[in-house]
């Protein structure tokens, strides 16, 4: 997104009179979403004077800072000693399995015990990928047979997490195509199955979106939220090519806050969302 704004600023700087429709279209192109883009243009028009490139950046920054929660809260183990269960959802190709492992690594680095569940059972490569990450990061992984019922893998993993007193259980669910209703039903089934051993579980559900896919990520979040309540966003591929503006569109329309940011391939290139740093980086 930084590259997008650089181009936009150059364009405004070299224009005698601002074209409001053009600016609105440019902001929407930056994945900020229609609602937020309209609000930014409206505020700039209300200035009642010639608008500079600095005005556009300042107004956008102010709107984004007001939109996002201050910083993502740290994940905490449960006070009753039972494992905190986190579901990780999203379509294939977003970096979902990798993000599950990296989140486990982050929690482990904070001194917590973490168990992973490879519940993307219909894609053998996803199970193998999570197992490889587990070996690399010294994180135990519960797997099932190929094409086993994903909810049964989550159930077994939850049972083990309870019996062995793990602080966190992270379930990597199938990379569902958000247009396939039967797969969405399966996600609801996972949620029901996990609640059998702890009616408060799952405790949080995160959707992983790829920053480079723009508006498509908003559609994915919209569809997934119909299946399960989403508590937070994990934004991947923010390593230069990603714009990241879609996080603003998802926050604005669906009120799903960004919780974690993935910026590269390495395990440590994954961190909690920090509002001011994020806003500065995307502008």
C-alpha cells in the first residue's frame, strides 16, 4: 500500500485541481473499501480549500487510527487451567497453515505450552506442512487419517490438550472455498464438536487473509462470518507487495479487528498487530 500512496501523492502534487471522483476511485483501488474511501473524500472536501498531498495522507491516517483498535491484545491462557482453543480458518493459499504454526511459535516463545491440530484432512499437503513446521519449531501436532472427519481430529486434539494440561490448542481447519455451503457446515460442526468437552470452546476464531488479494479478502471474511463468529484477522504477505488496506475495509464493514501480521517466510516474521506502526507502514 505504501507504493500505492506514493503514486497517489505524486499524482495529486502534479495536479492543479483535484478530481474528487478520481481520488475516490484511487482510494478504493487501494483496498480501503467504498465506505471508508467515501468518508475520506468527504472530509477532504469539507476542508473547503485546495487539498494537498499531505492533506490526503493526514486525513487517511487519522481515519485509520480512529478505525482500528489501539493494539491487538496478547493471547492469555485460561484462568481455569483448561486449554484455550483457537480455530484458524481461511481459504487455501492465504498462508493459513503457516500462520497457525507461527502463532504457535509466538505463544511458545512467551513460555506457553502449545498443541497443534492438523484438521485440514482433505489436503494431505496441509497436514504434511503442519507436521514439518511442528518438527522445525518443536511443537507437537495431532493428525488424523487422510480424509478423516476434521471435527474428530479437533476433538482428539482437544482431549489430549485437556489431559496433558496444554495452555493452548491451535486447530488448522480445512482451507474452505467460501462459496461451498457444505464446507461451511463442516466448520460449524467443528465448533459444536469442540464445545462438547468445554462448552466455552472454541475461545477465539481467526481468519487468515492474504493482503495481496484485496477486495476478495473482504468477501472471504464476509462468508466465513456467516459460518462462525470471527474474533480477529491474521493478515499475511505484508512483505512489500501487500497493500494491507483490506484490513481497514474488513474492520469497517464487519468489525473484525486485525490481531496478527505476517511479513515473511521466517517463523519470527509474525507479530501482534500494532496500530500506529501499521498505519505508518501502509501510508
